[in-house]
């Protein structure tokens, strides 16, 4: 762009093709629109304000100003003219730190904000760094994935060989202090800033685990967090891909090597909540499962031209049967891989819920100051020509999650105590959670019955909590913690996973 060159912001060559991660897309997307600006003409005060020592009435003055504004045209580049006015004539400009950068960022976001394409956007330096780190899933930190829950960070995943795993952090732990700072009222970004830091530095987290409070010291380190795998039995392996990051195919290979060595012939490939990633990584991973020269996808450009992506390299021939697990957050590159496997090899079954449906490809182009534009260059279609944009992929076998895992988690009012013969949304959610965990509350409509009280008593005894038969904030927090822990560790509760085993062993 001409004005970018004038501001000494230079373009560098195109980067890799990427498939945007939807969850990240939502966290980075700021709904900012350029507001309409009325250009005020600078006119001599003698002409506008005074005639023969008299002041014009305000309505007459406004009429004259409006007429002058309508007649005046802004010469030269309109964008530069508006920026100049905002920098030099805007009353509130004096209150804004680094006004020029903010105005330019807002202008560029406005240019790239289009209703036809939510995946094209301008990103500031900070947003681009965050986006890149999330896409690569390589960062310096402690190696956990967490949820914000009632003023605490609820640990959802602990990545393999991470500093957190080595220090003893467990799935289901509630982190409520970091280096002595309470997390109550902190945003997700605030928590991230407290937890992350320079490699080799120390961070102390205070966690609630059941009825215990533990202080755990962790040394921050480099974390690779895009792949997890395990052997289920002598014939079955499990792979979970969180992202198609730069090194995901390299992280995946040791697991597949192990499976090959052990004679594993059946595979559960878990792509749930995988929002995509790099096209080159997708090609490398597809090459592990498809014969060399197999068509993976086609990119179709606006002029009608096409570019085909083929596999290359040596596939793992020991894998004879694959079940792919998907859900509504399975998007983009994950959808490409799902369709490529489904269409290009035998014995592939897709289980779960309908996928997201993202059928476009983006390219990022960076600027010298670290900012970037990410824009859509093409759509992709499957080997058989299917375009799933906005439609998603329907699984071969539909398996929904338990209701409690998809319901919105109600907030607990601080200081309140829920008792028998009361009704609340928190009780309703707690009943669903207890049902999922194997307790018997008797109902799930939010009415605190005698049977619900018995279930609460049983849960409190099992968790080492104060046995009251009522639900206070501590009991509710323990319920949420146990729910997440069981979901992430007890695969007998994972209906899609269990169905996958049934299909593979049937």
C-alpha cells in the first residue's frame, strides 16, 4: 500500500499458508469500526463569528458551517487526510498514548473487516506474536491448559514432559494464586501474564486439590503442546492432535514409531477441538497415513486456477484401521485431514458431532514493525471436490457429549449456601455434574430434593470436604474440579471414545 511505504513500513515475503484457529480467531477479533468523521473547515473567526461586532445566533452559525462543510472537498489521499485531522485536530488526541500507532491500527482493522470474510484481518505486533505462538503451540511457560472458573484457573490439561507435569500439577487442580497474587477478578490475559515468563525463571502456584491447599514451585521452560499419544492395548493406539503447528508432525512421529514397533494396527485419531494450522504440517501428517502421491486437497483461487496438494514420503503401513473423533471445534486443516482419510483410504470411520465447516485458506504477510495482514487467498475442496465451508462434516456415527459438558456453567454467588427445598441454576448444574460423576441426585431440574442432599453428602465425604449436605462455594468448586478431572482422565465417560473402541474391536 502506498501510505504504508511512505510511513517506512516495508513488506516482507509471503509466509506459510495457514488455517486460522477458530477459538483464537474469536479471542483476537476486536469489533472496532471506523466511525464517520465530519471534516470541520477552518474559517476566519471574523467571517464566522462576528459581523460588525455582533455574534451570529447559534442556528445561523451552524447553517453556515454546514454549508461550508458540504462544499469543501478533502484533497489528496483521504486516508492520510483523516489520519492527519485525527492526529492534529482531534480534541481527545492529547489523552491517547502513542496516538499515531493507535489510529493507524484502527484504520487498518477497518479496511480488513468485511462481512464476507471473518478470517481476513489486520493484526498488531502483539496480536501477531500471540497468534503465531498459539498456532505453533511452542512457548515458554509451565505447560498447562486451563479454564477460568469462579475466580480461579481450573487446570484442564497438563502437557507431556512439561514443567508443570514435572512439578506435580494435575488435571482438575484449581490455581488460585500465582506468586502470591490472588486470581480472583483476573482476566485470562492477566493469568497468562502471571504464569508465563522467561525460560529458567521460577513461579510459585498455589493450588486447591480437593480439600487440600498446595504450594508448588515450577521452573518455566520451553513447551511443545500440539500432540499426545498412548498405547491402549496390544493392537490399539491413541493420538490426540491439538493443533497443526510447525513441529506437530515431528512430535507425532515418535508415537507412530512406537506403534509400528509394537505392531499397533488400529488407531483412534482425536481431532476434537483442533482448529487447524499450517498447510505444510497437514501435508506431512497426511503422508504418514496415505500412500505417496495421494491427493490430499485442492486449493481453488478466485480466477478459477487450482493447486493440488499431494502426499510425499513413507506411510506407516501397520495402521490398518482408523477412527477419527471430531466435534464442532474441529476446523480447517483438521477437516481437510478428516476428508482426505475418509475419501482416500479404506476402513476409516468418523465419530462425534458435526465439524465447524471452514473451507478457506489464509496467507499472512508481515510488516517491518511486526504487524501483519492475514487474508484469504483461496478455498479448499476435498479430493472428491467437496467444499464444506459453512456446512461442516457430518460424522458416520453421531455421539454427543454429556449435557453437563456442553451446558453453560452458572456463576456461584459469593457467600450463598444452597439448601434442601430450594431451586437454582447452580443446583441444576451441580445435579448434572453429580449424575455424570456417578452420584445419584435423583433429578436435574434445579430443585434441591432430599435425594440431592444425599448425593451432596456422599460427594463431600468422598472428597474430604466438610459434610453439611448443602452446596457452598467450596463444594461447588470441588464439583467442577472433579468434573473436569474425570472428563480428561476417565475415558469410560467419553462416549465418542468408547464408541471408537467398539468400532475398532467389533
